[in-house]
């Protein structure tokens, strides 16, 4: 599903990409958790779609969340 969302984005079908991207992120959060690498990858893909839609604030906010989760994961690994 994440790949299809990216394909939609690349083809200029941005609303389809956004809808699918949101669905992927929601499902991955529910199944894998908020800080799973696949969830974070999907969040970054959705942020790219937001950028393509010129929703820069949404993209920046999502990228910030991803960065915070990555720092949190790295902190756990170091302990």
C-alpha cells in the first residue's frame, strides 16, 4: 500500500496518494507501533505527499514527529 501511494504521488494523483498514505500510517501505527521503522518510513512518504500538495506545515510537522521517534529509538538502543 505504501508503494502504491508513492506511485500515485509520482503520477500526480496527489489526493489518492494522500488518502492511501494516511491509511497506511494509521494501520502501521496500530499494528507495528508508532516508532517502528516501517511506520516511520510511511510517515516520511506521507510527508513527501504533503510537500507535493504544498502543505509544507503538515510535512514539516510529520517530519519532526519522525525525527523525535528516531531519537527515542536510538536512546533506547544506547542504554
